[in-house]
C-alpha cells in the first residue's frame, strides 16, 4: 500500500513539473504521416506503444528518371506516461534524441531503398507526460531509376530494418535510437517494431515525368503542315560560278614613262598624283589589257618600219644599177 502511494506521488510530481506536449513546428509545410509501433526502452519495464510522426520539407512537384531527389524533414516520437515516469524515477529533467536508425523507404518502379539519415539534430526538451522527443533529419540523395514510371513513393519504416538494441526478441526492428538524459541514467536505448503484415504508411507520392519521345527522322509531327519537305537536291543551293581570271593590277607609277614626260602641276589643296603618258589600262567589258602590255606590243613597230625602209632602199639601188647598165649598152 505504501509503495502504491509513493508511486502515485511521483506520478503527480512529474506531471506537475513539466508539460509533455512538444511545440508544433511552424515550418512543417510538406506532407505528414504518422504510425504507431510497439517499442521498448532500456532501464524500463515492458513494451510500450510509441507513435512516430514525420513531416517532410517541401517536396518537388515531379521528378524525372535519372534525377537525384534529396529529402529532409522533422520527426516527433511520443511515448506514454509510463515512459515519462521511468525517466523521472532516474531524476531526469530533460531528454534528447541523439541517434537513431530511423529511415524512410523510397520506391520507384522495381527499385526500393531504405534511406538512413545522414544528419540527426535533436531538440533537448523537458521530461513530461507523454514523453516526447523530436529532431530534424536529412536523408541521402535518391536517384530515380532509369525507366521508372508512375510515382516515387516515400513511406515510413516497417518490418525488420535494423537490429534490436534493447531486447533479444524480435531480433530486428523497424528503427532504433538513443535517448540522452541528465539524470542518474544518462542514456536509454529504444527499439520500435511492427507486428504482423503492415502496409507501408505512405508519406508522399511524387509523380515521375515521362521522358519526351524523340520522333523518328522524317516522321510527321502532330498538327504539322502536310506539305512534303523539299528534297535534298532541290534544297541545295546552285553551284557557284567559277571566278574569272583577273590579271593583277599594276601600279601606274611602275609603268614605263617617256623621257620627256612632264609631271602635272600640283593644285593647292589636292594631293599631287603623277599622270602616266599611257593610260593605266584599257577596259573592254570583263577583259582589260595592262599599260605595260600595250607598251611592249608597240615596241616592234619602229623596228619593222626601219627594216621595211632598208629593204625598199636596196631594191631601189638594184633597179638603178640595172637601168644604168642597159643605157650604157
């Protein structure tokens, strides 16, 4: 009878000392899911019910095959009043979740993976009834498998995912963790599991976008004009005409100048440019003759004239000689 009185007094004292409800997070804007588990804590007695509530930060509206998805969020784990009394009996005033094997199951197509947290940041809270702990977590990236269709489904942990750290049975549990206290017992292990066949409690469904279909070459597009595309021969531009051979331009100053050529007088305000005795070139449509070519072509003319005169002079002399000879006879 006396033991019952002491136990009741401790229960009332613990309830008066603290409040058991954890403050709600203002930034829990993503999806939320909750599930009840059978749990066991070290330094305690018997199995107790535990409720896990998980909030995810904002998730993408859709994902694509081959895309990496990173998830983070906040978890709250609640135990009944008896678990709070066990902590108060060890003179604990605060509690914190310092480690856990909690993870989320990600499934896409035929691929399923348990995502264990890469970061657990627990909040130290007062021990109250019910015993409540909470923590922020970050999960590793999950690559959506190539060829996945439907949805990327994120679920709470169930089944045998990690070893039991409190008792021998069951050997494997859904998740485990460590509670840190500031009383006579500084740490308490916890393990939580599900009994029987339990459907995966879905936390989020993210649609998987289908990859855009690549049309076959030459295939008609929906709504496209039915006019046939021009053939390669018709679409090819006509061959460019071969460029005309053009003789290199000759600087007028380099052309042969006559000995008596007089340079033109300079006009004030204008640049003095030498005038050639022979025009630089003569144009006729697309063909032109350089001045030096004209000069070379004209050089044989005086020689031909002199030679022709000498031939005529010789003939004239022979004719006179013949005439004189006839007269003398």
